[in-house]
C-alpha cells in the first residue's frame, strides 16, 4: 500500500505560527543534539513520525534519506512512514508519541502530554524534543504546499489544494522568516514561555 500524502493542509496563517514556534525552539534541538541528549536517530524518528501524521511527500523523501545516512534500517523507516512504531526503542516511545500528538493537534498539544514529557526526560531534553517536533512541522507545513505544486506541474493536482494556495505558501516564507526571527527574539528577551496551553 502506498503512503497517503497530503493528510493535512496548513493555512498561510497557521504557517506563521508554525514557523515562529520552530524558530523559537529549534535552538533547543541543536543544543540537545550537541549535548548528546538526542541522538541523530532519535531526532529522525521524531521527524519521520510527524511527517507520517502530516503526510508531506518532500519531507518523507528527505528524512528517509537522512535516516538511512544515520544508519537506521530501511525496514524501520518504512514502518515509521506507515504509522507503525514497533521498531522504536522503548525509551524514545513517549517522545515519538508526543511528537505525533503535537502534529495531530496541529501544534496545540495538551498540557498533560507536555508535562509527561518534561517529567520523563527532564526540561532540557524535553525542550530538545519540542524543538525537533517544531522543526519538522515547519518543513511539513511548507513542504506540503511545495509537494502539491510539484504534483500540479506533473498534471496531478491535489484536491485539497489550489494553485493560489501553493504559490502563497511558498512565497510567504520570504515575508514570514524575518518577522518570525524578530518576534522570537523579542519574546526570548521578555522570557515568554516557549509553550502555552
């Protein structure tokens, strides 16, 4: 059975929030990776799990390649993209499920799910998990529109999408990126919480 792509389509307005949150927390993923709290494989499992929920074709391709380069087994990657978590190490399962929950709720996880991640992994590692989850949400939200545009060029328009949407989403990053960088910088200076419910 082929993977179902385009499970979710994010609005241009939603993309601003997704990009802002990604910009705001990506540094925690990088920090956790440097401190070896999150292995490259752990991060790829999170990213593949979120991509499976969202159904981004270009992200699926890119993160399959990255996961293979990290040494993950092709069978595990195939299972993750099919929605099966059978191959995930037990200690990574709560983070993987949180990331999928985050994507399933379009970036609005429950407070209880976040509290559980913090209690299981500690605050620093939990922030790294959040950063990885949000980083791939950025890629998925933008990548879904890009994938739909590429499909349109091949004569296979996506029913949930339109040419205007695809172009607007692809170009929005030009305006949104500097705004979200400034927004994140200001909120960081004022110590605004990185997650709210």
